[in-house]
C-alpha cells in the first residue's frame, strides 16, 4: 500500500507527467481522474482532480479538491467550502 501511495505522489508531483490518477473509493471501485493542479497552502498540499467518469453529484468537468495526508498516506476529499474556495482562489490567481 505504501509503495502505491509513493508512486501516486511521484505522479502528482511530477509537473511533466500527464498520466491519469487512479484512486480507490470506499466501495473498492477504482476511479480515474485527470490532475488539474497541485496547490500548496499553509503547510498542506491539495490537488484538484477532475473525474474521467460520471460520479453521482459531480457535474461534468467539475474539479474536486483532495488534501494529501502524508501521515495517513491517503488522499482525503475536502468538503469544507472555505478550504475549497481558498484552493480555487490560488488556482485561479
């Protein structure tokens, strides 16, 4: 599991890499994303990912914000609208 996380981090932090990002949902289903941006804010790293397949409640082309949790070796979907707004403000600047 750790190697998979490390490989995924390598992909995300490589600005020249255009590979899709594959995350596994709570139900065990693999979900493919296109990486939009990597945004560091206040000591945390966030990544904006756009799903390549239709997800319930997500509009076509909509980006989702994930926080990279290095301790837990996971990507956590951000639901806090203030953080989401901050990430997109940095992205749009």
